[in-house]
């Protein structure tokens, strides 16, 4: 088996190194993008490139914005409770 | 006649649902929704692939994480082959990569479930149009 094939297969049998830090929460962004793409692919009556990208970006942006607002509210709440 | 038509409809819906489950996007492809099927296939396969790349194939755990496994198997029945391979616990999975991998693979499975339901809904609509409804 060529070395490249072995390397590709091996990368699926051991986990990547991701630390437990605030940056690791950024892994939600590709997931939100996938959800927005599939949701819009099922909901739009007709799919044209421009319209699909526009609708998907709107859903992606509003989801991320809502999560950021929720994070800030919870952070402020935790700060108020802590003082 | 009406009974036979009804049975054929149910059979058609079952074929659409089964195809959509076996291969993400295949249900829409059968309904001539080629753009939708390509978008669904690429997105779901990439999300699932990213999940098993980040957390290793050990994130598919039919014994220790049954609720996650039920969501993961919605990707395709082929996931059960991976589940069979990992059932012995021979692939390491731990910490944050394990969590992220499990979430990615499960969410892609639930997205495919949404696509299965949508494909059957579209099949129902197209049948209704053919029947003049």
C-alpha cells in the first residue's frame, strides 16, 4: 500500500490534538455553516447560485450573531453573580 | 384501482426514503432535484468526514454511546460497518477531539434525517402534481 494511502487511513484512526481552551469553541463555525447549507438546500423553492449563497449567508450570520449575543449575556450574568 | 395506486405511492415513498438514507442526497436525485442532491451529498459527507477525522473512527461507538450512535447511523447504514469495527474499543477516542467528532458525526446524521423527510415530502408533492392534485 502506498505511503500516502497509509497516512490518510491512519489520520482517521487517531484523534487530532485539540486543547480545552476558548479557541476550541470556534469548531462550531463549520458546523453552523453545514447546518445553514443543508437547511437552505431543503427549504428554498428553486436553487440559483446567487440566491442560495445569499440565503445561506443570512442564516449563517444570524445564527452566529445570536450565539455571540447569548455568550455575552451569559458572560455578563456570570460576572454580576460573581461580584 | 385506488388501493393499488395508494400502495404504489407508499412503495415509492419508501424507495425515496431508503435511497436518501443509503446515500445522502440520493432521494433528491431520484426526484430530479440534482442541485439539491449535490449540495446535500457534499455537505453531509464533508461534515461526517470532518467528524471522524477530528475524533477518529472511535467516535462511532454502538455500545458505550448508544444515543449518539442512533444519530450517527442516520448518515447511512454503512456507518454500522464502522460501528462493528470500533465495537471492541480498539480505536482511541478521548477529550475535546472526541466530543467534537461525536457532535459533527451526529449532527450530519440528523441533517440527513431532515433530508430524508424532505425528500419524501417532495415525492408526495410531485405525485400530487402528476395526479392533478
